[in-house]
C-alpha cells in the first residue's frame, strides 16, 4: 500500500472526527460523557463492530 493512501485515510478520519465537535460542541460533550460511563466490554464490542463495518466497506469499495 502506498503511503499517500494511508495518509489520505488518516486525514479523512481527522476531518470526519472533527466535524461533530466543531458543529455541535454541546452535543459532543454529552456523547463523550455517555461513552465514559460504558463498561470496557461495551467499548470493545463497539470498537470491534466499527472495525468489521470498516473492513466490509473497504472490501465493497476497493473490491
């Protein structure tokens, strides 16, 4: 894989991650407060689901 593709993916991730706190900072604070209250297992499950969805999307887009 080329470094430009990896850096492009990281740059897009940062843009997308920054949209909610920029547009709705109050809602972002509420969401982070809710995430803090989740158990480690729930966070792991959410992370696993996000990775699987991301991989499936990559296969669809790049396949």
